[in-house]
C-alpha cells in the first residue's frame, strides 16, 4: 500500500534513511539487489532534478 499524500514524504524519508543504513549489507536476495540499484537511480534523479531545493546544484557530466 502506498503512502497517504499528507505524510508521503515523511514516511518515505524515514524508509530511505533505513535503507541508507543498510546499503552495505551483502546477504540480500537478487530482488533486493535489483531494488537497491533502482533506489540509487531514483536518488540520482532526485538530486539532479531537485538538488537546488536544498541549495545544492548537481551538475551532470558530459561524459555520459
């Protein structure tokens, strides 16, 4: 079940913090490994598109 709109970011921030604390765990299923990579991609997209909201401009390299 998804988060309710009034607490979506609050709940998700706590969940992402929990994930961050466990990023180095090696004993995870293939599905969890895939989800971890998807989360990293989403984090990059968030940083690129919304970093300025917290005063950080993230610049994409031309080498990609």
